């Protein structure tokens, strides 16, 4: 099983933490999710974000917006 981290950067829903492809550390909108082999690795990454949550990644990038 693979894992990813999602964050809620604004009050508009969650998005995946993505791989950065440049030296700026900024990822493109709807870029490729950063994938982790273990839940522990994903949990460590989620600690870098105020709203980070660990989710199972099933090989498809589905952009799901979660509203409260």
C-alpha cells in the first residue's frame, strides 16, 4: 500500500502535497502527489503541515475537495 499527505491550504478543501520539480520548493497546481511507501514516512511529512492528513494512495490522482 502507498500513502500520500493532503493539506487544506485554504478553506476551499484539501489537496495533495506534491513533489517539487524545481529549486523554489513550489509545486504546480494539481501536480504529482508525493508518494510514500510506508504510513510512518507519510506521517513524518504530515507533521510539516498544520492541516496535514495521511491518506491511502491507490495509484490514481483524484482531486477531491472536502468541505465542512
